[in-house]
C-alpha cells in the first residue's frame, strides 16, 4: 500500500477540523480515538509502514510521525481550552454575590411554650431565683415517696402515671408526672438558702382539648429559716402581674390538698369574658392558675433537713395553660401539631428575647 502525500495532507486537515469543532471533552476524545487510538486512522497507516520498501518507509515514517505529533499537540491544546471553558462556565453559574442583603425576614418562629418558659424564667430570675433541671425519667422515690405520697396513697392514682416495665429488681421507672421531684434532688444536693425554679416536661396519661400526654410545668422552691406564707403570696402576686403585663390583678388563694405542702392552696385569678376573649385580672369569674403551699415537714425530713429549723414554700404551674390564657390559644393539641401556619400565627420573633424593661411579649 502506498500513501500519497496529498492523502496525508487532507487527512491532517480533516482531523484538525474535527478537533477544532469538538465542543466538549468527550467529543474531543472520540476524535482522538478515531485518529490515534489502536485502530485509529493514523495508527493504521503507521502499521502499513512495515510492508513498505526501505526508501519509502524512511520518507513516510518521518511524515507519519510528524502528523502524529501535530495531531497530539492540537488535541492537547483543544483539551486545555475546553477544560478552561468548562471551569469558567461553572464559576459563572455558581457565583454568589456576598454583598446581597440577608433575607428580609426570618422564617422560623419561637413556639408559645418556649416563649412562656422564657417569660417565666425572666420574671423569677429578676427576683433572684436560679434555674434547675432534672431527668424526665424518674423513680418512685423522687416522684412520689420523698414528696410525702405514702405507698398506696390515692393521690398517686390521680396522676395517671406512665410506668416503664419493671427492671431486674422489680423496680418500675416512670415518666415524671410533675417537676416537683427536682425539689428533692436540689435539697439533697444543696444547703439552704435555696431559691430555685424548675422548667421542664411532664407526662400523664390524659388527652383532650386542655390535656396532652406530655405537657410543661415550672416548679418553684424557696427554703431558708424564715420564709412564710406572706412571702409566698407576695411572690406569686408579683409574678402574675408581671406575667400578664397588668398593673393590678384580682386573685385569691383557695385551700387545697397536696401531699408535699401544708397548708396547701390553689391560686385563682379574676377574669372576664368579652366575646371570645378572656380578659385577665378583672371581673368576677375565677381561673385556677397554679398550686402552692408551705413545704411539708415530712418532705424536709426526707431530705435530711430539720423542720424545726428550716421552712419555705413551693409552687407549681402549668406552662401550656398559661400560654393558652395569655395568648388566647383555644386548643392545647395544636401546640404539638407542628403546623407551620399555626406557628406563624401564634409564634414569636426569634431574636426578641423577653425582658422586663421593654415588656415581656413585645
Ligand atoms: N406538683 C403539682 C402538680 O403537678 C403542682 C404543685 C402544687 C407543685 C403545689 C408544688 C406545690 O410545688 O407546692 O399538680
């Protein structure tokens, strides 16, 4: 087989044209394989050298090698161009203008329960209370016995407790039914004077418009040598005024029973209903908002404090109920429905932390 120089020239022109026309690295590689690959057109010509006469092979060998180099160089150059173009395109597409303003409004909202926790903590922190927390999974001692619920006492039943299966010792852990166990944990760990509030989750087997199996409480405890019922009354009156953001509030203490306090009371606040709205602080109707009392001597004894020396008060309030009252939210179950429309309506701006100087909820 003889190869004409003119054939080589037109072959080179064709392939160079194909290289120039390749729009991406893949097409370019196809062109390379068809020319210089094992079965490519140039490689086939190289193979034909073997059958040539020595003189002819000498001339053609040089030409074919020259062609091969020209093509390889052209391919490498085109590859660089394509690579650079692809990079430029990507950089252009992924460009971020860091000087753009941030989104005009944040999407997330603070849940009313979190808001009310923050408000309550703000008020009591201002009075010198410290925040304590305890475990959600408790045992019988902390949830009941140490709080002066004797074994078999009917008050245990009204809590509708969620119990775990008994462990190897036959002991059944439980989901705490109130935040009061943290009173015990704190008095065991610290010496009076004690002045704490305990925000947290609590659990009871109950579900309707105003009850959910998981709900929230804030517990309060003050222990020293002189705190009496008058302090309790003042403290809770100041709290309710600050919480409901009113200058004056009608309230009353109604005798009640709790095993861990003696005497015990429930605090009611006055309200009126105007249409669908509840106005807190005025009017002749009463709403129960919390339980309270002087810490029972047995509770003090259970943590090793001498009731002839130490005394104090405790209280416990339902946070969800306070949130419903303050913000006019009719159904408690919506609190846990994770409905964005509900949260947009009832939620609070993320960066507006409650503070007493500017108003808690503004
Ligand atoms: N633990 C009570 C409950 O869940 C609330 C309570 C009432 C707490 C009176 C107290 C208290 O500390 O003194 O129903």
